C-alpha cells in the first residue's frame, strides 16, 4: 500500500523530498497506519515550510514549536541521516534526538567499532564507551556533515565553539558534551585521524603585551615590553612571566607612592630604597592575591628581576636607562639555607613498605622510582620510553631528560627500581606519541594512561595515603605532611652517609653548581663523623691522664696502653697514632738518642720507667712480627741503658783513696 502512495504523491506533483521519504517509509517494518502518519506529518511540515533548508535557519524555539504541531521529527531524522539536511547543534541539544543516533550508528557500524576498540584499550567503562561511540560520534558527525575518517582537529574546534555559543546548552549539557568531544578527539588521535591530541578547556593565556597593560606608566610599559620581548629569546617562558610580574609590581609601587615618576630616567636611589622597604612585606598580588606578606623567595626574586632589568638596560646602552646605578648586590636579601629535609631511617622504611601496598599502580611505581633514583618530580613525568640505557659492563641506567636546570644526565638503576619500570611498561601498553610541550617533536612519554599524560596529583595523593597507612604522625599528633621532593633528599642523604663523594653526588642529582650539592655535606656525613670521633678520642685521652704527685714519675697504665691496636709510642703529652703501614717513625724518641741530650741523677726514676715501657713495646712488637719497630725500640733501649749506666756510676761514691 505504501508504494502506490509514493506513486500517488509523484502524480500529484509533490516535492521530490516527500516522494523519496514515502519510498523510504514503505521499507520500514511498521504497520500501514504508522506509515501513513509519518507521510502525513512530513507533508504538513513541507506544506507550511516548502524550503526545509531555510526553515533550519529559524530560531530553535520556533522550530521546536513547528515540530510539536506537525509531529515531523521522524521526517527530519531521515533527512539528517540521508544528508538532505545538516542539523545544527543547538537543535539536537534542545530536542531529544530519539532514534536519530541509533539510526546513524546502524549505518556506520565500522566507525563505531573502531571507537569501541580504542575505548577498550583505554579502559573506559561500558556506559561511557556506548555514550561516546554512539551518542558523541553521531552528534559530531551529523553536525559537521562528515564521517569518522573525515573528522579533523578543526572539526573538533568548530564543535567546541558551537557548543559554547548554543543557547540551549546549560552548564550540565556543556560539561557532558565537552567530555564526549574530548574522549572522541582522543580516540581519533589514537587512530591517527587527527594530528594533535585534545586539550582541556582552559582560559587562553594572556600575551605579554596584554599582561603589561597593568603597568600604569605608558613609557615604562613600552620599555618593559621591548625589554621582555628581547629577553624572551634567551630566557624560558616561565622566567619571562615571572620577570614581567616583578616589573609590574615595581610600576604599581611607583604609581602609588611616586605618581610623578613617568620615565625610568627620573628614577633615583630614594625610589629604589622605598621599594626595597615596601617589597619586604608587600601583600600577594594577581590571581593569588591575599592579605598576607609574600614569601621571602618571592620578595628576593622581585629585587633580582628589577636589578637585571636596570643592569641590562645599562649594558645594552639603551637611552631610556636611569642615569646612575641604583641597585647593588647588598640590596638583595639573603635567604635562610635550611638543610635538606631527608626522612629519618625508620620513617623511610615504614613509608616504603606502605608505598609498596598502594592500589594505584602509577602512584606506587612513581614513588618507588623517585626514591630509588633521586630524580625530580617534573623529570619523572617527562621520562620517555627510551629512558633505560643498558650497558654490558655497567648495568642499567636511567636517562633523565632535560628538566629544571636544562641538563641531561644518567642515574644507575638497582634491580628493584628496574623491576617496577618493567612493570609499568607492561601496564602502559601501546599509545600514540604526544607532542612535546617544550620541544618541537613527538614524544613517547613513559607515564601515559588512556592517551593522556599523568600528573603529579596522583603521586602526592599516593604519598599522603602511604603516610596515613604507615601511621606516620608529627609531634602534634597530626598526620605527617610529606612531599615527593623529600624522597630526593632522602636518596641523596643515604648516598652521602654511605661515603659517596660530593663530585659523584653532584653528577647524580644534576646540580650545576657545587653550592647546591654542599648542602648535603652538612648532614651526618661519615667523614665528618670520623673526624669528630678521632678528635674526641684524643681529647678524652688528654683529659684522663693522671697528674702525678711532685717527685713521682708520670707513668700511664701500661695494660691499657699495650692494648691499643697501633704502633704504641708514648710521648710527653699523649700517644702516637702512627699506622702500621707507615713503618717506624724516624723521629720517635729522637731526643734520648741525640748526642746533645743531657740528663741528671734526679731523672733516673723517669728514665727507668721509660726503659720499662720501651722494653714492653719491644716485646709486644716481637710477638706481632713488627721488625722495624723491634729495631727502633732496641736502639732506644740501648741509648736509655747507656744513660742510666753513666748516671749510676756518677751517683755511686768512689772507694779509692
């Protein structure tokens, strides 16, 4: 019955679009009455609006009212799917699309299957997979008039702009469809349909010129823009932004306290001194503005940036520079230099045990890697798949990428750290390379999940969870507040305490100056401890020497003396600690063997005591097999015996008459 209906419409001169729709309705598995209702609804709409393309340009509320009266949504659905009309985003958001998405996906099953395949690899939930692969894909392809393979990065950008401008898109609708588009864009990038990964919707960063509009003085603003544009050729973007903040702060101070100053040539030392006082306790400004003094680091950075600005203008010979030097090295405040905050051994042990039990594999593996290599948090997140370098003779090494100090280095890996790296590579799976944020090349970042780079948030959260699970608390009873950087301090401290040289530690940590590494030398280094113990041992020995009564010899405890495991030689004010490897000292007891040595009868008791001591030393050296010491002691015994024999002869009265 439907086929004759289409013929009847054609004989009546009905629009070709209506005739084609009647032929399509004739093929539907529905009853005759349902087919008639659909044809009539389409005819009513076309009678009122014979040009559907023009009708699609009318406001969305008007079109919704027309659809309510005519009931022609099924006709529009067919027009959209067949490509006779292109739906706009606002209409599809305002009107429940009904069977539109289902009809489109039934005609593009291969496209849907490809998105589902990526979704399974990324571990999306079944609900989200269905929503993106059917609803999201249908919505974007219908509104753009493209198939999956025809989607481009520009198509996603256009969708984002249309969504932001759609009157019917409330906050919830905007969030939901933005998330759909983000996930679909991610899948298209992984399928190599799109050429760049999706980006989270963020506020567009202001240009340098826009930021410097905060400088009230037009002439100073012009010089600052020219200066920062020149400096940006050698400085990193973040450094340029921080220097711009410092110049804005100085200009705002001038406007508030010296409103008559409009040019840098008008600056005097008085203006700088006032700024130094103000900057020391000034409040925070900008997006972090709050009624609290800035930190000492921020205060110092502002002074350094201002000094660089004024000094560079002088060095470059700019005519707009101040007439005299206004800032000096003594104006830069000195910061406190606290020791590295390494974890105590028991805390470190308990924390590592808790980290190994974390359920989040990224947090567990990332924290173990931080503790086992001492790399910085940013360096960890920038690691790439080729970061492991194996040497047949020197084991496995981690290639740390260019980071905070713009240097690359390698760090040796132990077996445990290498094992967690292998574990993560197995979990990561194949993923497409992402554009490097600083270098103009694609990068296979190690820590990717679902096509996106992982952030530091999960590492900090994992560290907090591990500290809580380990029961680590501060002196106030509150949970211990730990930071990932403390794992780096603990790594370096362990190496220093194990005897690593500061030169080697400097290379491992990636420091560019010895001053940075010397902070670890102030910790409990073994060399400092050994020097302390040696000095205290000598000091205690001096303090424990007995003070003999007048007229009695000073003789130490021979038993304690002979037990020392060194070359045992007593001197007038202590003991000689010369090691055995150095052989006998050529200067030991040199006075007693000297031709100029003169003694007297009152020293006979001291010489006899010394002779007894040296005899004990000779016998002990003989038992130990110290031949050079035996010979030296023998020479001293012979000399002492000669002195005693001579003194004894002079002390005995002669019997000759």
